[in-house]
């Protein structure tokens, strides 16, 4: 202990109207850590990452502390959190389909006060070596994997301190899931901190440092992936018999 985590979520409770989506979630992400959140549909994974980024859909009420580098950001609007380096790639479409790859990447500029690493477009191409060949292709013509790389590339352009990815592999073929997760791992190896929602628990356990298991709005298990691989709840719900 001793070191303050980059992200600290403390007793987070979120309700949509009268229905409770999160009932007291504690979570941390340290500098340079890849932390994954898994759980069934409706467990509250998107609610959790949206609350961290300050995105609210509809009638949401949230309580609890959300600290970035020790400072409470829970009451800041989403755009201020982005400037501080909390950058969320939401589930689903987050590229402009009718624009080219390069246009998508160029239109995002790091905020002046950005404290995260600044990625030039060429840096994004270094991260995703298959993108330069597609630089002038419209995003509507990309494969699902390429499109996801552009979405992550756009987030990198915003100079994140904490990159949050909500189900980046949804809809991708298994081979591409592994490829996208390996790219995410490389980003973390180069110093980025990542909070990842992922439904492919088997593949996630191979790349993440720690995993939180969410059920009905509560953390029912958490620990290093090396240990979570043997957790009965993980094995029975996600890994099954080999
Ligand atoms: P999925 O894998 O399906 O995305 P999830 O784990 O991300 O699921 P959430 O989307 O966070 O789960 O949903 C948690 C609970 O909150 C669910 O019961 C869901 O129906 C409810 N919920 C989510 N968004 C809203 C909203 N905008 N208004 C009302 N209820 C919502």
C-alpha cells in the first residue's frame, strides 16, 4: 500500500429512477495497470464505467467517491473528466462512418491541459500497424476489428491517463478479439492505465492484471487474474470444463 491509486471508486451507488443498478462498488486502477470488469448482461458494467466517465443516460442518480489521482471527480461533468484524462470508448459505434480513418483520428485534439501521453496520428499508426494502409478509407468500409482500432485510436488522441473501454471486442471474430486485447495489453506495457469491460472472460484473464466480477450491481469477486482463473464462480460461469 501507501501509493494512491490512479482511479479510486468508493462505495459507488447508482440508480435509474427507483431501480438500483450499482449498490456499493469499490474499485481501483493503479498507474500502468490493466483492470477488467466482467459480469453477465445487466450486471452493471456499463453503468459503472459510465459513472466513472460522468456519462449519464436518462434519469440517473449516483453517490459515492470517484477519485482520479486523489482528487474527487464525481461531481465534474463528463467533458471536464475527459480533460483530466478519463477517456471512455463506449460500447458500439464510436467512429464517424462517412469519414476516413485519418479524418477520424485528426479531428480529435488533446486538451491543452492534458496530463496524459499525447498520441500523434503517427503514434496511433505505430500502435495499430494495420491502419496506415486504410488511412484514406471511409470507416464504413472497415472490418469490425479495424473500426475498433480507430475508436481506440481516437481515444488515444485525447491524451488519456485512464483509458476506459466498454466491450471493445463485441461482435468481433475470436481471432480479432485476441488481437484487440493484445493491442490493449501493449498500450498498458507502454505505460497507459486501462479499465476494460469485457465479455470474453477467458481471453481477458490472459491479458489483464486484475479482474472484478460484477453480479447484480455488486462486486462478488476480485483479484489478480492469476488467482481469478481458479475462482469457482469464474470457472463455472465463464470457463466451464476444459
Ligand atoms: P450489458 O452487458 O447488457 O451491457 P451491463 O453489465 O453493462 O450489461 P448495465 O447496462 O450497466 O449492465 O445495466 C445495469 C442495470 O441497469 C440493468 O438492469 C439495466 O436494465 C439497467 N439500466 C441500464 N441503463 C439504464 C437506463 N438508462 N435507464 C434505466 N435502467 C437502465
